[in-house]
C-alpha cells in the first residue's frame, strides 16, 4: 500500500525541468548576493533569469520575484539580461494570466502597463496601481504614433529586438527655420515638469521659460546661439509620444531599456506636472494639455542614432519646455 508519494513524481517532465532551473537561479543569486552584493547577483543570474521569464510556465516565471525565496534569492524590478525580467514575462502572457500570479509591487504595476502598451484594456474594475492617475488603457493619442508590435521589446532566447524612435527621425516634413532669441527664464524654483523631463534618461537636459516652443528650442538648437537657422518644424504630440516613452525607459547607446512600461509612467509624470505643477494629477487634465500642446522639433549636425530634440509649448500658461540630448555608440 502506498502511504507517501513525492509530489514531484506527478509533475510533467517540463515543469520539473523549469522548477530545477528556478531552484538553481535562487541558490546562485542568494549565494552571490551574500558574498559580493545585489548588483553582482543580478548580473550573475541575468541570463538564467531571462531563460525562465521567457520560457517557463507562468507560475514558475512569476516565482522569480517571490520574496519568500529568502534573502538575495528573488529578482528585483531592475533585474534583467537584454531587458527587465518582468517585461519578458509580461510580453508573453495576457493580463488574465498575470493577474492571478502573486507578483509583488512594483512588478505587478509594470506588468499591467506593459499589457496596456500591447493593446489590452484593463479598465474593468480591477485595481492594479491604487491612487495612480495613469489610465489602464491607451488613450487615442498614445496609440496613433506607433504600431502595437513596436511598443514593447520583442524578446528571444538569444537576445531582443527593440524599435527605436529618435526625434526627429528624419528631416522629412521639416524645413529651414530662423529661431528667435530665447524667452525670459522663470524666476524662483525649477518647475517640477522640467526636472521630470530631464529625468527621463541620463543623456537629456531640459529647461523651461515663458514663451513659445521655438523660443525654448533656441536654448539648445545651434548650441544656443540666437537667430541661428536650423532645420525644424512642428509635429503632432502623437508623433512625439513614442520617442518620449523610449527615452523614459532609459534606453541609450550603452544601456539596455528599463522597460517600456517604465517609460510610459515617466511620460505621464511629466505631463501631469505640466498640467498642474501643484501635483493634482488627473487623466482629464493631461488629456486637455495634450490637446492644446504645440510640439516643435529640430535637427543637430552631430545627431547619429540616439537623439531627442523637442520643445513643448502650453498656450494656456504661456510656458514652454525644451528637452534635448544625444547618446553615441
């Protein structure tokens, strides 16, 4: 008579394979973290974590982030190989699967916004990120400038393919413009939106002034010399949005993306701060700002692959922000 049975005997062979890999991941990560720290542990286990996030059954992949695994054994939101592990998992599983998994915060929120970027509408009453003013569905202007397949990195076992959105992406539609002198600088403390723009990624700078978008652009275009003629022009915000999201993900010439969902949340923080510097965030306020925003872009002679040159003007307040920078291979 059988009185006891090893529960692993009834597991499919594939599940046992993935469970052994997860156990190896946890033991290695915990050992390295205890010896030389979290950063080294994340790097040492990145490739194995990617394999698990990409191929393991969803419950096993989600267990990568389980803090109950013990000190140093669980992946954090920054862990990844060619992209964050949570984005690898979220890119291949619908929210109906992810919602049932015991994902910790902020991994759960980032996974949800990954699915939103891929076209899912999560506004059916399930609370994903309490208190957030970022909608759980893409608004029309968030959808218009790019195809769903290009919004999130496409992961493979041997790497990843990420669409890049420099701004401007070419000189098409732009023309020679003689820029005016910059408008007056704002007195007092820096606008929250300026700091949020500069914080999109580490190769950008941002400034704010009272005036028009071309006046703000003149702070950077042509090395900031007034009345310089440059190739420039206006764009709709829907065209600008993908480039801002990609920058907000932290992508650059020498670093991997921190995840498109992170970029979306960062851009919404920028827009919310522009719409209401006092910090009262609302979807309606951001939508109204986007509807009236004037967006101006320009080219620089040194531009290569990674660049962003953009001025954003809010006619309602008379303020304009310029954000500009390049990263080089």
